[in-house]
C-alpha cells in the first residue's frame, strides 16, 4: 500500500481511503455482513483511513463501520466522520450529534472530524451557531482529534474558509472533470501550500468516469498503450498530484477493492507519462463538448447581490447533461442550492440586475443561462426530492 503524510501531524495515511457512503446493499438495506467483511479486508490489505458521515445510509453507515472496527480493527485505522449542517440548529445539537456518532462508531474519539459539505451559506450558519467553540471544546475533551471540513462551494469561499482557521485537513471533490469546479486544482494547491492535508472525494464522479462512458471516451481509452481501465486512468490522474493525501473510494466488492489497491500501489506522485496525460486531455475535451455552459467556476462573478451561487448553478446544470443518473444531480442541486442545507442560492433567485455580466471572463450571458437552469432544475421534482431527503435525514437526530 502507498502511504502519504499529513503535514501538520505526521500521520501516515494510506493513499487509498475506504469511503463508507455507498456500502453494499441487500434488499434495500446495507448488507451488514458483506460491508463488515469488506472493510476488514481493506484494513488487512493496508487501508488505514475510513470515512463515513452522520447521514450516510440514513445513519446505518456509521453503525456498520462501528461494528466493522470491533475485534482490534479500530486501533489499526484513522476514523473520519462529519458534523451534518442539515441537522444542526443550535450549539446543543452539535454536542448531541457528536455523542450519537461516538456511540454509533463504538469509540471514544474521532481521529478526523469534518464539518460536512461546507459552502458559503453553511459556513456562515455554522459560525453563527458557535461551531469553532464546539470543535475546540470537543478536541480539549478528547472526543475529536484532527479538525477539517468537506467542501462543495465556490472557489472564493474555499479560500476564505481555508484562511479562517488552523485546519489539519480538508476534503474536496476532485477528478479529471472537476479541475476547474468547486475548490478545483486552485483549491488543492492552495490548501497544500498551507500544509493542509487534502482528502479527495468523488474521484470518479460517482462512477460516471468509470462506467456508462460516451462511445468516444471508450475509444480513446481503448487506443491507449498500455491499455488500462477508465477507473485506473481516472484514479491514477488524481494520485499523480503530489498535493493529494488520500483518495476516497466507495468500494462495494472484493474485485473493486483489489483493482483500486493495484492502481494505488503504482500511482505515485508525478508518475504519469506525457502519453498518459495526453489521453486524459482527450477525454476531458470530449466531456467538455457536452457541457451546456462554459463556466470554469472562477467565481469572478460572485457575490451576487441576490444570493445566487452562479458557478454552482452552472456546475449542476452541466452535470445534468453529462451524466446518466439525473436524479442524483437533481438531489445535489436541491440540497446544496435550494435550502436543503443552508441559505437558498438557486438560479430562480436571479433578478437579472446584470451586475455579474462584466465580471465573467468567459462572456457568459449569466442571467439568460440561469433562467434555463431554473427551468430545468428549480422545479417540483427537485422540491419533492428535498422533502424526501429531509424526512430521511432529520429524524436521525433523536437520541439513539
Ligand atoms: S444578474 Fe442575476 S445572477 Fe447576476 S448579479 Fe444580478 S441577480 Fe445575481
Ligand atoms: S465569472 Fe463566468 S466563468 Fe467565472 S464562475 Fe462566474 S459564470 Fe462561471
């Protein structure tokens, strides 16, 4: 197993982390037996970073991870989980949720504790509710060790959050299509320059970069010499960045685990050849041609006086046309931008004031494009999704 070091504490983490967001399922529920077997198998093969979160699988992910880490496995890993903004409405809620998490995970300390899914609105909400005091008190009491955050906002906000606290680590969405989106490559380099370890989530965009690929992309990968799978190319490209500490993968069978370990073992920093990188560039250009709006996520147009998160609206709109699973994209849009987790910042809030227009280096007709986003994504289907998601997540805060 390849290991990489966390700059601020010297921890040696496996470059491949086990993400417990998509555990194996059986008859609509987490297949507990298979999940435990898989997590332990991963640890036996050298994986020492396990990532879960309060809402994953409606709370069952934390419970199953807790069970998997019995019998001596807990001491062999660094355990990460997250404080969910969707369930926090007071300072007291934070303590309550952490205590539920410790119980579910059958441990007395979380090694890596994250504020979940920050963007500008959620960060503001957390600050107002006293999250820094909560984090520092919990650390002083020995309930959490290292403090970080996961992120789905715009680049400018990422810089602000990085500068606002002495974080040990952060978690960003990064893959060959998201170099310019959300925190992006700029964010990766900025965090690393501040000695903040960077954990990568969605390395294959929820599987989109490994399966169900457009025919043109399949042809490009087939032509590559030596021939490798799309997943191997996609993951290797991320590990090729020396600034990356851990790449999370939601592996749900033994074959998947073995393939990822094989890729991880060879994918050292800066190991990709010019020919490999040329293949990646070709793949990127095929996907880029399918985008509806040429937004690079630079955030120069922000802030919008009416609260629209312009780059994130375009990000999900583009994603909607690039992926097969449109429900997931709609869900993310709803939870991130329509008030699922903080202040609404969706496309319908645009008042066509025109302030953003001159700031856009891509000369995008922002208000007109936002109207299209609004027609496609700000509708009853997304609202229904939010209602269902909130019903599933919120009740989980009660004492367990
Ligand atoms: S045109 Fe719309 S998106 Fe642009 S600044 Fe005005 S309200 Fe915000
Ligand atoms: S300025 Fe233009 S390219 Fe940059 S985030 Fe705004 S819309 Fe996108």
